[in-house]
């Protein structure tokens, strides 16, 4: 379980303390898939970094953050982080090398996962020789190869074309069903958040507060593509979009006027 209680985060910038998150109360159960949405700069990625333990020591933190029964956390970033001088298989085995697994065992495990994700035959290629979608699959394999309990996704599909993005969204859903991992996604794509999640949390403009939690009552065994034609999906989308738009307008200093 992941739980925050009255969590507030501020950081120093040019001798000023800048609030990033304010009074965050969040509980994530094992095996859940949740998403965080909100205006740009509202602290979504900061919250992921708190969960991953990547907060700078100079950051001001109040409130509490607790985890239980979590051994490993995987983090898939927006930025492509493959090592360009290493082949695909050597990128994938890097986390296992760090953990001291024997090279032959690491290679065997990597080859199995590369086959599962349709990358057999590319193990000796370099990242620059792959398409964006293939690079993202390699990153996903590298994230999953040490079997994390929690997978953090910080807009990992934002730079991909629509077709590749849709295919990888279905990969995430299948992984969630197969592994029982907890997934926490940060995204600016509302449809993506609804298609993948059991719950969606809307954060306010900075400093980010949880404005509302939305329960996504859709079948667990679903496709991220075809579910978008479901009337339930469209109803949820309209409801969240209305509140998300209000927060974006607040961030831009534009009020909503009722007549």
C-alpha cells in the first residue's frame, strides 16, 4: 500500500520557497491502476518522485508518506533514457547487473522478455537504430525485468504517434492484469487516464491539491482503444473534462463566469 497524509512539498528556487503540493491525502491499494491528471506544473511528477524516493534533500516536506509490502519500484520516464552506446540486450540487463545477477542468467531473462514484447532479433541493435515505439518497449522491459511491485509512469507515451501509443496502452493494461503490479500514471491525456485506470485523481493548479477522485467503473478486461466508444467512457470523460478545464483556466488566470 502507498499512503500519504497531509503531505505538502515545497522546494527552493532563487532563494524563494516554491510550494509544489499542498495537503495531499492519497491511498493506493496493491494491484490498483490509478492516474494523476491536472494542469501543467501542478506537482504530478513531484508526487511520483516522492513515491520513488527521489526528492532532493533540500526540499521542504511536511505530513507523512508511507509504503508497506513494497520491495521494488520501477519508474518509466517521459524522456528516453536508453544508453546509446549499449545494445538493446545490454540496456535491458543493466538493472540485473547492478543487482549482481550472473551475466548468463541476466541474458536468459532478457531474451525471454524481448521475445514476449516482439523484439526478438533486435537484441544486438543499438537504440538509435530503433523506432520510437521500439525504444519505448525496450525501456518498459528494462523497467519490468527486476519484477517491481509498483510501476510509476511519467507520461511515457507522450512523444509517440497515435497508433503506437494505442498499442502500448493495451500493453500496459495486459501487464496490469498479468502481473498484479500497482501502476501509477501521470498524463495530460484525459482519455488515456480513463482508458487505463480504476481511479483518476484530479489535481488543482499549483500548489497541487487533490480536487476530486473519480472512480472509473469500466470492465477490467478491456481494450484501451475500443473502450472509448463505450457510453460509460464518454459520460466519465465529460464529467472529468469539465472540472479539469476549470483548473487549467485557473492556472492561466482566466475565470469561469456563469450567466
